[in-house]
């Protein structure tokens, strides 16, 4: 295995982990407020298709990113209306939102299948300009990759170092108590969903107009669900989410490296590596520590009397 | 959930109305969910009727068709209604677009036919309802173009003896069901010749969706072509396990490139992501399925093969119109016009283009047969003995790679 191929695993982990990380961060925020969004897959698809469509129409990927964020927030508002206002079951509504997203994204994206776009521009890391293109292109990042770490830290700061974050977590633990201390749980949950939608939109935009530069039906291929799983994996913590996203996408890149280096192992088996590895880590961590899921996750807040 | 129940129970005495309301909303959400679920599962059935105008009289009799179909004027009543269904979107710059273009070509050549199309019909259940729908709209010739359409079409062929079914790339046959396809291995061999000459690292990369028989055959033909001009050429294979997971295609392409591969090709639904990823790394690429793929790699495109079945489908249609249609295995190659080699990219030297043309001439004349024995696999086992040729039937179930391919096929 050459230096290039090992560097390549890191590069692929970063490139394909970015969309996962944004999506996971978004889910961390609204799960911290007590809302599980199982419709994330649909949110991602609608964001991805609309950002791709806008990029084709206007030729500006930056406008595409903006539209992806808005679309993500809008989809989450639909969920919010149903589960917060209408007090519907979160799991059922989430799944309904997912199927709604399948259909809606297919309609939005239909005229743009197979179109070519110029994706988000990539910038070479300073100091790497002199390298051959094959190496330099490994670490030429677009703006969404550059921003993903600062945004993770920002999310951590918001959740754990601001009064708003304290209020949000209080709502997620016990909405009645939060209400008693003068906070409006409904408002917090809407805000969390909006913010989470914006972040999921960034993830979708990275997938469609930065990494693959392509729109196909169901192109997310389960990434929304992987993000939901990564939230549990990272125990509802934005900084551990970085590790989770990198580990998962790194494992995908690593099994591809094994395949392409000619290892005589069945590709069927290799393809399961990332999931197997995630399971191993979960087993190794065990459940000996205090369960850190927000206490009222998934519960309907009926208001306090 | 428990708490939810507690609250509803507590409030039964005082707020019976509200409980009913809650129940109503829950049911409503479930109903919406179910409706959306059904909607998502059966898009195919919905597509067919909207895309075509249903004729008032569905009895189109092929025997009464005009004798000179190519000159027939556009009549009010179509001389033949053709149903065509595709496994994916018809703008994918890949297989489905190629099939769609072939069907459209029938209409261009025989103006009096009417075409009903349905795209995104990947599964068997959807294929059955879509085809039934087309038949009820009067279709008497059906082109089923996806792998999963074969058995639904064969079954319907038994129920509807008046309808003729043509399926792409299968192997079954009945009195009103037949198969047509190109001969992709020949094209893959020629692309291997080009790749073997273009590579400097002697490593060629192949992004494949699944370890399927035909995919292995394409990979083998590609490597044999490369070996014919470059005895050191290796083809490295990596699988994505999805026909359309674009991010994984990009990951796989990068992984191959990082192994030192300097020519990339693929067998996935649409070549666009693999081509644009290779382009962004400055690596040569070869397309497959549809020649429209070249736009994704303007600088590093070598060439590609694509299906151009319009002429043969037109001929099949004309035999249906004049009543001479018979069930045959129609397999046609580049020399018959069923497949084409794409234009060469700007960086491909003349000698490479000449070598490809030579290989093509040798294949056309029958002097060169791609899978002519002796052929030895990765382990050194003889798979095709000296003097024998790998038959089309065996090609679809190949689970071994020729010597020189790096990777595992099962």
C-alpha cells in the first residue's frame, strides 16, 4: 500500500464524511430538544434535489447551498407542525416525512437527472500547491468541508455554553420543568428543528453539488439513517459526532482500499466492514456509563397545567 | 408513549372530546403515512397513463398495417401502439437514456406508430402493472428494457398472445416473447486496447456495481483487450454494491486512483459521477452505456461504447407491422450499428485510435474472437480450452476473472 493510497483513505473519509457530519449535527440538535427525526432521509433528498436544480438553473453552487438549507429547514418545519403543534407520534410522522421526501425530491429533480454542473470550487490547502495534481487534489477542499469542523464546535458551544443551549437541553430532558422555569418548550423545539434542517441542508448540498456533482433519485442511499445511528453512537454530543462520521466514512474508504489493493477477500464481506466496525465500537463502549439520551426524547409535550 | 397514555387516560373524564381529537390526528397521520408509502412504492403505475394519450379504440391490428411503413403518413389512428418501459430515468446519460433514444428512433423512422413510455420501473411488480396498463391502452408491441422486466414480460406474454414482447438482454423465449441486445464484450475489448496503450502505470481501474456474470465478462473482455497491446496491464476491480450510490462511486473511483490507476472505467447505471471524479483528479476515463457521457470528462475522456439500437428496433417494429415477426435472439454488434464507439477525447494519440480501429476490423471480419480459448483465470485454471469459444449463455454466468485482473468476483 502506497503513501498515496493511505492518504487517500483520509481524504475520502473527509470528503464523504462531511455530509454525514452536517446531518448528524442537525439531528443532535433536535434530539437534544426531544425530537427524533426519522424523516432525515427525505429531508436530505429534498434538499439535495432542490439545490441541484437551483445550481443547474442559476449556475451558482453557492445559491444551491442556500436553497438546500432553506429546503431542509422547511421540511423540518413540516415535521415540527405535525409533532409539536398537532402532537402526532414522532416515529410515524418521521417515516411519513421520509416517503414524502422520496416522492417530492423525485419530482423536483426529474428534469435535472444527468445534467452537468460546475460544483462548489475547491481550494488547495496552503503549502500544497507545489505537489503533483494527484496528491494535491486529495486535499483540495470546498468551503463546506473547510467549515464543517468550526460548525461542529459552534454547535457544541451553542448547546453547552449558552443559555439558549441550556434551555434547549432542559426541554429535551423534561419539558414541564423547562416550562416551569419560564421557557417555552414549543418554541425551543421549533428552533431546534429549524437549525437542524439548515444543517441537514448543508449535508445534502455537499453530497449533491460538491462531492458527486450529480442528482439521481434516492442518491442519499441511506445516509439519513446512518446519521440517526451516528447520533446514538456519538451519544448526543456534537464533538463525538466528528469522530463517528470520520470513523464510518473512513471504514468505507478502507474497505474500498482493501478491494482495490487486490485482497482476495469476498467483496460482499468487505462491504459490511463499516457496519461491523460500528457494532464493535458500540460493544466495546458498552452500556456501563449512564445512558445519555435526552430523557423526554420522542415524547409529545402536551402542555403544562 | 406510556406517559402519553397516562395523560390521555387522566383526561378522559374531563376532556373526552380532546381525546377523540388526539385519536383522530393519530389516525390521520397514519393514513397520510400509508398513502405516501403506497405512492412511493408504485410510481410506475402512475407514470404510464399520464405520459400517453389513451386511444379511443384499442384494437390495433398489426396485420392491417401499411405495406411501406417508412412512408406512411401520420394517421389519426396509430398503425401500432408501442409500450416501452425503462428501469431508471431516461435522462441518466447511461443505459436508460440509450434505450429511450432507440425507442424514439422508431417513431422517427415509422411516423404512424404511437409510443407509450414509462421510466423508473425498476421492480418486477411495477413492471407487471405498467405493462398491463400499456396493454389496456392498446399496446401490441412492448419493449421491456430492464433486467428485472424479463419474467413479468414472459408471464404476461402467456396471458396476452396478441401482444409481442421484446426484452433487452435476457435469455428466455416463447411464441410472442423474444430478446434483443448489443454485443458489449466486443466494445469492451476495443476499449481495453485503448486503455492498455494510454496507461503509464499499467494499472486500469474498473468501478463495478455488483459481482454479476455480465459485469465479470465485461471486465474480462476489457483486460484481454488491454493485454493484447500491453502485456503488463492489470485491471483492478472494486464494487460499490449499488447501481446508483453516487457518493460511494466517487469514493471507489478515488480509491482506485490512489492505488495508482491512471485509466478508469465503470459498469454502473450512469457513468457521470465516476467520469467527473476521474476528471477532477486528472485521470483518464472510458465511458459505457451512452455516448452522452463524454460531457462529464471533457479533457481526460479516452472513448466509450454505447448502445445505438434505434435501427434494429425500427426493423423489429416493421416486421411486426408486416406480420413477419418471429421470436429470435437478436444480438448485434458494432458492425451492425447496434453499438457505437464514442468519439475519442482530445488527448488520445492517433496510434491509439488506429489500434482500436484495427481491433474493430479484426472483430468485424471474424478473424478475432474475444473469448477464444485458451483463456486462463486468476488461479491458472483453464476456463476456455484451446480451440473453444465462450458462448453467450456462459458469458452471463461468469464468476471468474482472467489472469491480470486484480479483485474477487464472488
